[in-house]
């Protein structure tokens, strides 16, 4: 069925060049009428590699043809980048593709004008929570939302995010939903949730796979030593892969962790050589030269033998090269973590799950990989256009064999995970104003997959007592201070968000993290907040629950934390690892052993620090918020505490800040007061030096003056009211002015400091020999070091 012909019959615009092939396959042909001739929501479940991406592209074409905006929800951030590159085909047709993820700075104007938005569930969740802001209002203009891998609904943590986000988006702008999934037994439940009619619901079986899949279970003899067991499973995996490798086929082996990919690849190289399997490209000079582009030394040696590893800790350059070489057949044996199964499409003739369990320090040991991950990984078996059959193997202990055979035979039903985080998501709806009473909670629940699935399996979901589930969630929110409730005229009175609840939703926090932030604010209010407390609060946040410390990282972690006071709130090795990375990053000195995770951890930490800064600003003081702001800037730029204020200057990053600080210029005021030649001497180019000075002048520049005839002494028992004048010679900014006497706060004013503010300060003759008066000005939203002046008054 010719692509150009079908599109010409259905659409006004010629979209044929948007497709990477010339004709539709059997599965795609059956879905075509629902996508192009109807307007209802569509749900399609089909085997991996059967061509579901084309269905997404068809739905997008229909939307663009009508002048609308499409949003593609990708399950992983890595996949959003892949789509951006792949869909330059749409860019060539003058349609703009814009990726919105947490790792990129949002350009609201570009997002508003985009024809195709590409987002992760988490980013769309965050954006829809802020849909009434100018920055994120573009999410209310989505005409079609394509959900890739909708079976992600069943995933721990992430499934509930996808579920509530789609429910919210449908309420905001009623887009057409096109949901695509790997094979799932209960596709009708997803269709019912999304209101897809029978004519628009498709459940394609294995007969639609372009390459037949032979999937089975192989057992190994379990021993007493877990380390030895890994190698027993590795040898079993190589036994299964070897026949295909000898026939110039490729094998993809999934293992539990990043470190396992490296160790397994090393051992496999030796074993392949021992078995005399003809692999590798050591004799090919061109590839030998090309391999020098790799950043990872171990990987560079390994690829020459046709063996490689792939995990999220590799540089983008190394991942891209490994993926390209595997697609080209240069790499024949690839070891990877499970994330590759959800991201880049890298099929292999033979796919083997060496590990079905992974270590979770929070769970206290080994836990099973989810059935969803297992099926997703096995679905990579079989290379369309190259193989007639793909082979997938699960290597496991004999005690687990029947369970995995049943999974391969029957699949796994897609369940809702909303119950696990109902209170967090409910708080977001209350903060948005969607839910204002207990009755509204039930109305909201009826829009979720949780409710739809609960109708099918009421016993499993506890729907016999749904009111108790709702009230327990509301009690959790009320007891935690996230909401306030009134009885009203019965049991279903009004529900209102508190400031805590609104901030929790706005900054996309789980309740446990928000409660820890509130406790940090309480410590600040008592005057006991320091940098260590802030860093520990961030390190123990729920966002880092899945972080684990590898054995190879322990020495580096201990070296950073040795001699540092670490409180009992830091309980796990993963939390110690996060804390060590954050402390190292404040000086730009993260050791090589921790760098594979440092980027992702610091990006997340910066988001959390921005949230904690807002909490401190609201519930503690502007000075405390400024402390968090300075820590945020230090982690982002790797500069010491004395020079952190330089990073507030537009155009000054870590390199220029280090040069200026090295020349003794540690504050924006120093930069303003210095001659241009001094900045050049510090290492800045002449043109850059002048731009930096101009930018520094635009920052607040505070001077504090003790007004009038300020006394040097006061008689015991006497009182005087004096004034302090705070002058700002730079741009206006929000500030907190605080006056203390002998360390006790006497006056605190939150003001928009333009040119001049007068602060009253009381001098009173007390029992002490002298009074230490201090006036300090801090900027809560800027990493400027507070400006303070002190003065002593003797009591005579």
C-alpha cells in the first residue's frame, strides 16, 4: 500500500517525505482508516518492531494537515533526543519540532510556535500543573497527543505520572489521544479509559511481528556465591549467543547494572577468544582509527574485538558510536542495562536476559525486574529485513523458571500504579484548584486509569471501600499541612491548598521530600541552618531514592566525607554518594569514580535546591533563601564560597569566575571598581572585560550607613531609636534587610530595594557591657553574598 497514494487520498498536504519508507505494512494498513478517516481516540497494541512509529507519524500528519499542534510523549529522555534527530523529515517540510525536557532550558516562544512537541511524561506533568502561567500556556493548545509505549502505565513510580498527566491534559484541552503499546492482554481497559471506540481499538498478536520470536527460559545451577553466579549466568548467555555469532548474527545481553555491562564485556572478550569465535575488526585499519574517537578507554579496546557495552553513564559521543556500530554490524555482542530496551531501537538476532534481578539498597537486597521490563527487552529480538526468526532467552534459577515461562506465554496485564502515590498526585490537583471538595476527589478519580481498572478488578484495587482510600489520602495531606479542610454541610466539605501544598506541587516534589524541606525551614527559623544541613536535606530527597553506591565508588565517597560531620538523617550508601557528589561539586572537584552519575545527580539537585530556596523564602527568611541560592550557584559552577557572587554577573561562568577570583576580584562590586586593564590582567579578553563590567553594574550594589549622630555609648537603662540607611546604587531587586542586636533579630523587612531604605534600630542599655549591632542585606533570589555592617555601642 503506497505511502504517497494513501496520504494523497486522505490529506491535503503532501506528507510522503515525512516517512522513511515507501509502503505500509499489514498492521499499519489496518489502522489507517481509524487514524485518517475518523476523529476519535485510538489505542493500538502491537508486537515490538511491527511499525508502531508510523502510526504516530500518521496521527501527527493528520493533525498538522488540519493546522493543529501535536505532542509526542516519549518514555525516556534519550528517546526525545532520538525523535528530534529522526524527525528532521518534518523540519524539511517546514514544520517545527521542539523538545521540552528537564535537561533543556525552555524557550516558551519556541514551544508556543512549535508544530510538534516532544516531551517526557514527567515534563508534561510539570507543565500541565503550571498551564495557567505564561511560560507553560502552550500545553493548553495541544490538538493531538501521541503516547508512545502506553504500557508504561504499569511501571513503578513513572506509571502514575503518565496516568494523571493524560487525565489532566484531556481536561485542559481535550486533545485527540493516540496510544501505542507493545502487546498487552487487557488493551480494552486502556481503550475504555481513553474512550476509544471499538473501531479504533486494535490488538495485534504475534502473527503481526515482522520477525517471528522464539522466546524461552534457560536455567543455571545456583550457587552460594552471588559473584560466581553472575559468571555462571554469563557463560550460559554466551552458550546461547555463540551459534548466532558464528553465523554473523548479533547478540544483545541485558545485565543488571552499569558496572555489570563493563565487567561482562571484559570477561566475554576473553571467553570469545578462548572459544575461537570469529569476531572483531582488529585487522581493519579504518575501524581501528575510528575507534579512537571513543572517550572510554575500556570501550575503545573492547570494540576492536566486536564486543561493547552501553549504559547511561557513558558520554553521548560514546553511546552514539556504539549504537551506530551495532546497527552497522561492526559490534556483534553488546552488553546493556534495561534502559536500552525502552530507548534506541537496536534489534538483535539473539537477546538474552542474563540478570532478572537487580540490587536495590532501599529494598535491602535483590529485587525482581518488572515483567514489563522483561517483555520489553525480549521484544528487541529479531532484525527486520535480516532475520526470519529472533531468539529471546531468560536466564534464571530453576525456582523461577515456571514463572517466567508463564510470563512469556501469557504476557502481563497493565495495572494502574496510582494508588502508590495517590496523595502526592491528589495534592497537585488540589493545589491547581481542580479539586475543592471531597466530591471533587471522586470526580477526578473517575478520569483515571486507576478507576477504570478498579471497575474490572474491584477486589484487587480495594474499590469495595473507595471512600476509605480517598479519606486516608486526604488525612495524610491534612496531617502533613498540605491542605486545610472544613466540614461544610456534611462529610464532604471544602478542601483548600496551603502554601506548603502549593509549593510542593509547583516544584514537583513528593510529600516526603516536601516534609523534609518544611523541617529544614523550621531549623532555619530557630537559627540553626548551615550549608551542611541544606546539602543533607537535598541528598536525602525522594528523587534520589533509586541512587545506589557501587563498590568501586565507596573509597571516593569516604575520601570526600572523611573529616566532615554527617548527621544521622543520611542513612543509606546512596544518600552518602549524593552528598559526596554535591560537596565535591561545590568546588568543582568531583572525582573520576563518581563522574558517571555526577551530571544527572547535580541537575536534579539544582532543581531541588531551587525548590528549597522557595520554601526557605516563604517559611523562614530571605537570608536563609539566599544561603540556598549561593549553594545552588556553587554546585552549578564549582566555585568557592568567597567567589560565588561573581556567578550572578551575566556572562560569568565557572571559568571566568575562577580567573577573576584568582586575581582577587571576588564580588561584582570588585569588578565594577576595577579598571578594565585589571580584568584583562585577570585573563579576560578586552571586549569580554567591558561586557562583564557593564553586566556587573546592573546588579544591586548595596551600601549601609549609620545615620546621623550614631552614639558610641549609652547609659544603662536608657533607650534610643536610631536609623540605618541602606542605599542601592545598582539595579533594583527584592531584598531582605535584617537588623540584630547581640545576635538577636530586632527588625526584618522584605522590600523591593530601589535606591534607598531607612531601617530603624533600637539601642537600649541592658545588662551587657556592650551592644553588637548588625545590619545585613541579602537577596533571596540571587547568589550575591550578603552585605553586612556592624557597630559596637558601649553601655556605661
